[in-house]
C-alpha cells in the first residue's frame, strides 16, 4: 500500500492561501512608495529607505510566496510531512506583522520598530525553518528538487541569522562588525541566490515537466547545476567575508552563474519540446523571467568592477523584480487555482458539473495583469538606468496598479463557492 | 494486484498526456461509475499524491506499481 500524503498531512487550504494573498498587498505598498518618492529611493543602496523598499520586495513578496509554496509543495512534490502545520497560521501572522514593523523601522529610521520587527520575524521564520527542515530531512535526497529545496532552506536560515545579527546592532545588543560589507554581501548572496534562486530551480525541475508535458529535466544536468550552484554558495560568502576583491568574487561566482545559465537554457529547451502547445500565463511568466535573468547577471558582474550605484540598482531590480517576482507571479496562477479546485470542487466530481481550472482563473485576465506587471518592470528599468525621476514614479504607479489587479484576481478566485449537490446525489456521495 | 486484474473487468485511464488536474478528474469520474466487478487502472507519469487521500475518503483500495521512470500504474478497486 502506498504510504503517501493523507489529507491530514497536506496543508489546509487557508494556510498557503493566506501567504499567497499577502504578497500583492506588499506589492501595492512598494508601488505606492516608488510612485511617491521616485528617484529618492534610488540614490544609494545603503539608504535606509532603499533598504526598506528592498525588504518589501524580498520579505513581503518573495519570502511570503515562497513560504506558502513550501507549505503546499513539500507534501505534494516530494511527499514530505510538514509538522505542526496548523501553527503555520501563527507563522504567517507574526511574519506579516514583522515585515510591516521592520520595513517601517527601516523607512522611518526608527530603531524600536526595527527591533520589534525583528522580534516578530525571528521566531516566525526560525519556526518555519524547523518545520520545513524536519519535512525535508525525512525524505530521501535522491531527487534534484529535494536537494535544491534543502539548499534553499539552509540559505534562508543563514540569511535570517544575519538579519537577526543586523537587527541586534540596532538594539545595541552588540556592535556592528568591521566587516559590515562582507556580512551584507553574504546576506544578499544567501538570500537572493541561495533561498530564492535555489527554490525557483528546485521547483522548476519538477513542475515544468509536470505542467507542460515536457521530457523530464535531465537528472545529470540538474545534479551538475546544483553542484555548481552549491560551489558558488560556499565560495562567494568566503570571498566576501575575507575581502578578497572583485576578481576573486567573480571567480567564486562563475560556477553559480554557469549553473543559472544552464538552468535557463535547459528549461527553455524543455518548454520548446512541450506536448501541450498552448501558452498559459504561467508559462509566459517563466519564459519572461528566464529572459530577464541574463541581463540581471550581467548587471551583477558590472557591479564588481564599476563603483557606481546604477548597476547595483539595475541588478537588484532585474533579479528581484524582473526574475523573482515574475516567476513567483506565474506560479501563483498555477498553484492558487489548483488549491481552490482541489479543496472545493474535486470531491464533487461525478455528482455535479465541476469547473475546470480555466473557469477558476481566466487566462485573459491573468495575461493582462502579467503584461501590466512586465510593463512596470521595463519602465522601472529605464527609469533607474536614466535616473529620470518621472519615469521611476510612472514605473511605481504601474507596479502599484499591477499588484492591485493581481490581488483582485486572487481574491476573486478564493471567493468561488462549491455548487449545491442535489439531494439524491448527496445521498450517494460515499461510493 | 494480479488477483484483482484476473477477477475484474479493467477500465484503463491513461493520464500520461494530461496536465494537472485532468488526471484526477478523469480517474475520479471513472471510479464514480465503476461497478463492483470492475477496477480502474490509472497509467501516469508521476505519483498523483493528492489523489490517494481522495480515494481513501471514498473507501477505495489502491495499489501502485512503478514499472519504470515516468510510467506508474495505479490499480483502484472497491473491496466487496
């Protein structure tokens, strides 16, 4: 008999949903902030208001969606059991509160808010790490997806610990190290590449073949990608912490850059071989996100050798928003309709007419929202590159509108109700 | 598995070319109409993890045979 997922082990519907619905709310705030403050937010990556904006995207959007995705995908994709699943509601509440407090604290340069935010974020995130680690350690690491998820979670833990360290300096618990740059660089590498990049690749290995009837992602290539990626995740922080200089940083990054390139090329190739030829919104999101990845990586390389702010902002914008937000938005359009369908309609099959996935989320609306979002990415790119205030504000406004539209689409999905089952069919419900 | 195959009419549902959640829809429809002397054989590329709890809820038995990578057979029947 199969010892697989029971309905007790798969998360209740509301747990991933609350994470997914929260993300565009933070996007709305981010868009408004950019529209109101314009170029002031893009003067220096070290400015407290800029750091606040960065964490709106990385915590409020990316981490929020990725945590919801972990809760949903660990049982479904790799067969793990997430323990204490009902406590995840508290994780979400504390995490949401923590993001609001810490971002406010950073933006207003008010240390009590930063400390309070960290006090909410730390337990919620560490508890999440414990939950997911237990689940992942119980499954065999014989699939690239599992290995990638483990890399992602470990990187998230390091990112969080460094975040706690930085918050502790604001609380005067300890002094900031002389190696602030090295620690911040490590925080960025483990957060963006380890946590975000690791999970996107791990999920991609599995879901692209699953959703689009492509050949399987070649296991040897996936293993090579992860070995190269893991090498850079080890070497780059070491190089940063020992301040070895740009050439060493580049050398340490090369395996990781090669891994990301190989992942992008192979994923595109697989998409070209899909048996289901229709392009839905999620596929478009994956493709656009992967197209934006190379310019992001080029911007990163430029930052190593050119000491100006614009390449740093362009890297941040292209990697976090252009790549990370695009792909996670696309995944929302696959995961959320399926969640609604599975929890509300799947048990009615054979009893009443059950909607299909396209009835739960219209591809036309999703396409329009994705187009609006990508338009904001392009406008912001030009705004940041040219340092032209009005273009930056316009980009912020369009981003605000696309986030609001996304939130409305997601809310409409979760408000769908299951139809009434006629009396005589209800009596025959259990076969 | 072979006992059931030998004693019942087998309705095969090949889901290998279907994207989620069509495999679940097809199989749940098939089991809804399945007679006591029949069994449904689902052929799939991956383990449909979310299907199994639904089958348990419906009081159905199932057995899995992994023939090779990307070809899994799941036999579903109602115990008399």
